[in-house]
C-alpha cells in the first residue's frame, strides 16, 4: 500500500511540474478554469440575484479580474463587476466562440470599465486577457478576464521546481521508504518465521522420539515386571514343591520304617501285624503314585504325551473303567446303554484318568466317590480345560468332599498348585489336564461345600477313524 502511494505521489509531482512548466496562456490552463466555472454554474441553477453571488465566489476562487455570464443575445446577465451587468458584449471573440461552440481566448481591449469591490480597476480600452467558454445548456457563455501583467508574472514564477512538486516528491520518498521498510521487515519476519518453523519441527521430532523412547521404556518396564513376577512365582512353586516333597516323602517312609521295625518283634500279635502290613502297603502305594506323577510330568514336558486314538464301542469302555476302579461304583444312563455309541478315544487312558480323579478326590477328604456316564452334562461348569467335542459322551466323577475353595479353583490345574490344607504333590490335576488335551476332550469342574463333580467329555463318532495325536 505504501509503495502504491509512493508511485502515485511521484506521478502527480511529475504531472504537476509539467503543468507548471507550460507557458501561461497556452495549453489547457484557461480551458480547465473556464470549464470548471461552467460546470459549477450548470450544477447550481438559480435566479439572477443568486447568479451574481455565484460569479463573485467564482472570481474569488480563481483570483482573476472578473467573471461574467453572457446570455444568448450577447448581454452580460451577471458579473463579479456589477458595472458590466446589462452591457452588450460586442466582440469578434464572443461571436467566434458562440458560432463555433468552442473555447476562445485572446488579449483584447475592454469595451467598458471593470469595477472590483466598488473601485474602478480597469477603464474602457485597457487590454485584458479574455477567455470565453460557451454554455451549451443556455446557449450563452462564460467570460473570464485576466490581468496580462499578472499572467506574465505567473509565467516567470512557473520556471523551476514548484513547492508542491517538492512536497509531492518528499511524500513519495517517505512512502517509498516505508514500503522498503515494510518489505525488509516482512523479509526478516519471514526468515525468522522459517527459522522458528525449522526449530519447531526439530522440537516436534525430538518430542516424538522422546515419546517413542518413553513407550519403549514403559514396555521394557512392564516386561521386566512380568519377568520378575514369573521368576518370583517359579521360586515360590519351587520352594513349595521342595517342602511338599520333603513332607510327602518323609511321611510314608517314616511309616514304612516304623512298621518294619515293629514287625521284627516276635511278640507282636498276628492281627496287629496284619494291620501294620496293610498300612505299609498303603503308604508304599502312596509313595509309588507320588513318584509316578513326578516322572510322568518330567517325561511329558521332555518328550510330549502321545496316545493312539481309535473308535471303540462304549460298552468296552465301561468294562475298562470298572476294571480300573474296583472300589468306585460306575453307573451308565439307560439312554446311553440303549444307543450304544462309538467313541473315538483310548480306553486305557480314559480309565486311568478317571481313576486318578477318584483317588485325588479321596486324598482330599471325600468318603464316597462315584462315576456316572450320560449323553449330557449333569451340571453347569465353573471351570473347563481342553476342547469340548461337538458330539460327546460325558463321564462324571462325583464326590462328597469339602469341595474346592473358589479362590483356588482358577489355579487348580496348574503345576505344583494345591490347597494349603491338602496333601499330595499338586501334580494330579495338572497331569489330568495334559491327558484330556491328548485325547481331544475336555474336563469341567463344578464344586461346592457339598462336594465336587468333574466331568470328562470324549468324542462320539459315527464313522470309524484311526489316528495318532500328540500333546
């Protein structure tokens, strides 16, 4: 905006100086003044009295000798010099202007005197520079009278640089300087802005990298906490396992050693000796089962658990279960006996699994343990391991023991996990879970203070398939 103002001021100064350098009496000087008077008169139509005031104001504005309005008949209707009003202006200059309808000007003698502010300034015969501009609206004309001596003086003053030109050029220089300062300031501001943008981009990059680093540190911290928790859990399990082995091995070993020492006495009655032998056998089996579980877990974790699954009649599976669990009653639902389904499993593994569950129930205080076989689950599960087959045969081991505590139930199938008040290695249900997964079945638990029900689901098939699976 300042630059545009500077250019406009400079152009105006040049044009003004050119106009000032033009010789007085030539060019458009008088034409412009005459036309401005005509325009003002046309714009302000009024009566004769008002016209007189108007031409006097125009004369003062132009600072000339006189301004007059000439009618179509050549008579002066109004003049800044009242003595001129009503006089007929007879001159070839007026005739030329009115006939041609164009501007006309020349220095000619006055046909009558000119009075200004009551003082007769010019007498008839004095030479004044007369300018006549026709008024198209009235068919009259405007007469402007100039003092020739003043015109010559103005011509002398016109030489050289005018003060207005200097002022306009100074304004142009100031506006140009302001424009340069604005351009320079804008350039500096733009450069600083770019520098700030670069710095802000660098800071944003650093912030993003710092945030990513913080996320990595948080992830590493969480992983370290999980690793520490896992290590602490392993240490806890290892410590509890060592204490459990120490207790569980020492108890039957102590019983065996004490029984053997008592049997060395010749005075021991046969009935008492038989009872001691029975207890020794029971403790030996208990010790054997504990060692077997530990060895089974070690073997499974080292080499995996493999079973050969095949289609077998359910009736053959019932017989295998009854042989494996001689002390446990087995009940088969009538609808299952009527259907006589085929199952895809390993009968020996199923029977061994049910026997392990029954013995586990007795070791935890159950007095009565029973096995039932049905074509549907007998209770809603509270916990399930393995994958339940779409079509299944359900074998339930139910006991009247104290049940599994709710806070311990989620960990019941974990390795070395056992209730604080129970005996055993804490491996029985862990091995049971591995066996269930190996035979492609599932094991659910439902427990309360009245007892526990563990239900094994094995696949029922209609077409014979043989295969070998691993866990």
